[in-house]
C-alpha cells in the first residue's frame, strides 16, 4: 500500500459550474486535489492526502470525511472549499491506496484453465497518472479481439483448451503495457510520498530515463475490436 488515502466525491451545481472541461490538479502542502467535470452541472473531485491510521474511525461517517477534508484544504482557493462543502454526502468515499508492484506483473500468472484476472484485479495501481480505468478498458478491447481472432465466438464450440489459449494470448499482449504503466505510477507515487532526498533523486532519474515523454502513456493505441 502507498502511505496515502484518497477522498472522492461528486458536487452538483444547479446553475452550472465555472470549471473548464478538463482534468485539473492542484498540489499544495502534500495535498493533491483533482477536479474532473462530468458535465455542465456535475463535478467529480478527489483529494489525495497522507494516510493517518487514527483517522480510520471517521471513514464510515460521510460527515466526518467531509470535515476531515475541509480541514486539510482550508487554505485552498474558496471555489475548492465550497465544492467540498456542497458535495453530495452519499457520493463521499475514502480509500487507502493499493498497488501491485511492477516486478510482480513481470512474473505473475494471471490465468489458469478457464479462469482469468483482468482490470484492477490484474494491475491495480495508484491514481498518479490517471490510467487505471483506461487500462481496464484496454483489457476489455484486447480480450474481445483475441477471443474473436482465435474463434471463441457466440454459438461456437467452446473448450477449456480454447479458452486457455485465448487467455494466454491476452496476458502475453497486455503484460508489458501494464508493467510500464505500473512502474511509472509507482515511481511517481514514491516521488510524492517519500521523505528521503536520495529516493526522490533516484525516482526522478528513473522517470527521466524510462519515461522522458511524460504523456506518451496517454497516446497508447490498443487497436480495434
């Protein structure tokens, strides 16, 4: 687990909001705020903050989650504070961030017989580069295409051997893509959370060498169905 947790919520603006329709992030005093407008009146937001075990007692209480978040962002711009004040209480959640280590993705077996794990079950990662959900959608496209290419279609004779062949091909195609995403996410998360200057320098160097184009992961094309 990362030593971080994230609060997520939805805020409705009956008369419309003033945010641009783009993913915006604000980093201040070890607190990361993210804002993603859903439409002209609804905004999804998250607040990434240090994980403090004693705060777990408020996790099941939406009002406690809101008050904890308001305390952390009290010196942020007024529009951020008001967004959290007016959030839909039913939408509030708080999660301790988990990840699957990149080196585990290199060696793990993700399928056996007719059983396969994909999506977060295969490559759960932190939200630092915003690719967790996208990677899951890529999984769906690649798996569907592989099933069609190997003849695993509706109405056809399906055998365990045929399913296993599809799954093995899927894992082969996806492994290095999710390893790179996971590694970039892991290094970015470590850069934000470690207090060691040496670790920060190592993370920066590795990110520069391995991911010098910081947005290349967003241009990945998993192919057509």
